[in-house]
C-alpha cells in the first residue's frame, strides 16, 4: 500500500501538538541529549552473572570525552543494543528508595532476547517502578540496569533510551484523537524530531515498509483514514502499539494492555503479542490471568519490590507464597 505525502500535509493546521503526550509515548521532540547529573552511584551485585565488557571505541565510535558526543558524559552508542550473549535486559541488584519506602529491593532480572516475559503481582509490588527504571523515568538508588551489553540505562535520559530501542505503552492509550490512524502512525515515524519536521515527514521506502508492516500487525489497515477518537478502546490500544512499532524498538514494554477490553479484543491482543514476539523482546505487566495464560512463557511475580516467584504460570499459581500474597485461596 503506497501512502503519499498528501496524507500528512494538512495535519499541522488541525491541532496544536501536545508535547507532554509525545514524550509520554517516547516520541522525543527535539532530542536535547541532556547530560544526567547527580546520578546515584551504581553498584553491581557480586553474585550475578558477569556482563562481558566491550571497548568504547568498538561500540561508541569515540571516547567519552569526544566532541562527537554532543557534550554527553555518557553518549548513546552508535551501534544498536549488543545482544550477542542472548540477553536483552540486565537488572542486577536494583533498589529504588523513596525516603524510607523501598519500591524495589535488591531486584535482579534477566530478559533474554526474543523472550516474552510476563510480570504480575499485587498493587504496590513495584511493577510500575520497574518499568520506570527500564525507561529512565526513575534512577536506581543502587544496582545496575543495562540494555544489551553497552546501554547503561541508569545514565541515559528517557529520550536516549527510546532512541536506543526501548518503547513503552502505558495502560491508558494516549493517541491523538482528532488525527487519523495514519497521522498518528506517521507522527511516531520521523527521524528528525523537531516539531516543524515531524508534521511533514517524507515517506521514503524504509518508512513505507515499516508502515505497511505495522498496519498488518495491528490489523488497522482498513481504518487508516478514520479519526483515532472514533476507534474502540481496544483499537486505540493497538494503534498506540503501532506507534511504538513505527520507531522500530527492540524491547517493548506493555503496561496492562488488555485493561478495559472486551473478550474479543483481549483475544486479538494476545494474538498481537505473539506476533510481535517474532521480531521483538516483550515485557508485559498484566492482571488478567486468562490473557497471561494465552501468551506467557516465563512469569515473574513481584511483591514488596522483590521477586517472589518465577516459572510457568502453572508453577507460580501453585506456589504457596504467591497464593498467600497475590492470588488468594
């Protein structure tokens, strides 16, 4: 399906851009590449697997003091996430403290490349804080967080983490309701993140291929000219997932993706997650056990900021500690 530039040429007059909404969807508007200051000292748990060390010249293409880094003390590597050892995400001994409250408590978690990991647990277990650490919204008080071998998530901004290949979908869909499905997807696509350029993105062959693939994945090809505000709740969720896909992420975080959906929409979303797993690594936070049963391989149960149990859904459902803390009898 060939989409012409005319489809997006009239968007600029329709609505003022909501910058906060763009940032929430990991759409960096002007990518300021700010240096993170006052970052807490990061320590690594000694009893965890060793993350192989790579050279700066190999992965960054320059030194940390190079002018090419744009003033960053910790530039974003020029290469993509290094997953040669099969691990997409390393969280080692991560703790997050808010005054006396410990949202995460010495948590270590490893997500394999191409894995679909489900995270469950009671409210207040630390699930949102975990997602915040991965996306740079919250800095770990202690511990380390790496995307692949070389992306130190504790020292990158949220925009830089999105550029590195991590996309997050929040529970409540944040699409531009007055814009069409196509407009929303194209807003997520531009390489030049300046607002004036974002509205008039040139649809080259690469973007066209990503657009076609995304529409096939989210099953909204027949609705590209429909305003997003007229979509069902489930369709809005799929559109927001599509907006992430337009950015070509390697790791996708989905926060309660089926909350408020009909049974048919939930089933479709399960199928979508399984399709996405073919080309992406996924972390899904959800309370719907039927949905978890349909997509899960490994399930991690959080409680009080730590891992309570891990295994197949059947294994964790029969775990006494999980029954007492989360599932009930």
